[in-house]
């Protein structure tokens, strides 16, 4: 049994905390909202993020980060990308005070704005090696709602420290949740972040009324763009045909559970971006990631026409139909070029 702090009580953090508890570990779920912590602990629900899902009665939540971290073996970050660095700074202070050196895991999917850094890079910068054993990335095709229902799910635990990845693998494995290990942290994180961009495009196509042929074309050529940019940063090409690549792309581009797909769908139906984000009530990671991916592609001189089109729609208020026409009228090229 391990003592685990799960930081972030959104849908994914809550479901992972519940799963770890049911796997026999001692788990505390941290949220910065005291009322949410009370609801989870006393009512065993998290209605805003997981309506009508009954949590294990033994799952406790707290708004006190020190309480959550005391005595932990593992810290699982599941906070939004834009909050990761801020929360990590607070964690460092407490790790020093509590004299702990846990394994650090993150299960968020995005790139930090301005710096465009992957989240393992952010955590490496903020949490000194003396205060951690290793950093592990947990990623793959997974919707919280399906995991909550016990749907069979497979993810990847990636780390340059394979032994640490294997520890995380053992923490999560059960009869419906299977974990594979990987040492390609760059590829796993890039696939996790960039598929959200393509999912916005997939949703927009659905909102516009396009059929399966169009969606398949978008996903396939979107995967080519994801791979292209990932490899430019040192990722292994084969990672992108694995769980954190094509697997995550498929589930995010085809499910109504995907916030990014739902956001794109509303955009395709004519809603403004501001209205979409307001209506969602949750973080849509793909919106910020689109900007980061577009800027990285420009810096690295990587051709990413689909990402560029989505960037134009989100950040330059361009017409979706016009962007689709521009994509289709580009000069012909070799498929694998």
C-alpha cells in the first residue's frame, strides 16, 4: 500500500483518486476549493465534474495542501496545465518542511503558455531532484466518465526512470485499468497535448455536418502533424502509433465526453469562442495548446497546416469554411513526405 496525494479534483483527478483508493492505497484528494472538499468527503459526490457518480465513501478530500502531502510516497498532479507551475512551487515548500522525497506523477495534457514547455519539464524545473525520486507521465486514451463506469482502459506510464514507471504501473493496474510503460517522455507528452488541437478540428467538422470520410482524413493527417512536431523535439516516431498517440487521438476526436471535441462542435455550429468557453464551465486545454503548437511549429519550421487553420479560427477569428477550403486547395504532395 502506498500513500498518495492526488492534486486536482476535476473529473480526471477525482476518478483516478477513487480508483487508487479502490486498489488498496491510502489516498487524499486535494482541491483549492473548501466547499468541493467538503462535498467529496461528506456527500461522496463531485457533482460539478461527475454528475450522479457515487465516490467511494472512504475517499477524503482537503483544501489544505499540507494535510494532503503529509507522509506521501507519491504525488499525482492532475491540475490544469496553466496551474501546474504554481502548484508545484507550493509543493516544494511543503516537501522541504515535511522532509519528503516522493515519486512525482502528472496526468495532465497540455503545453505551458509562453514557455511552451512540457509539464514534466515544468515539474523538473520547479521540484529539485533532492525532493523527488523521479517524474512519471501518465497518459493515453481515457475519459473520466468511462473509467468511472469501469470501462476497460489502457494507458502509458512514461519516465526516463523505468523503475519509477513500473511503480506507477503497479499502483494503477486492476481488472479494467491496464498500464504499459514507456521511456519516451517527449513523445508521450507531445501526443497527449497536441491531440487536443486536432480534436477541436474534429468537433468543428461534426458541427458543420461533415461525415466520416472527412473526420478520418483530419485524424490521419493530424497524426502526421503531431508526429512531425514531436520528432523535431526528439520524440521516437513509434510512440505516436501507441496509446498516447493514435489511441488518445481516436478517443478525443470521436467522443462527446471530450471537452475539446465539444468546443469544436459548438464552433462549427456558429458559436463564438468566448461563448463556447463560458458555456463549457471547465478548462478546454486544446485552445491554449493550439497557440503553443502553432508558435512551436513556426519556431521549428515544421509544416502543420491543420494546426495553423485551427489557430486562425481560434485566434484570428477566421471563418472555418474558408480555412477548410484553403487546406484542400494546397498543392499536392507525397503522403509520407
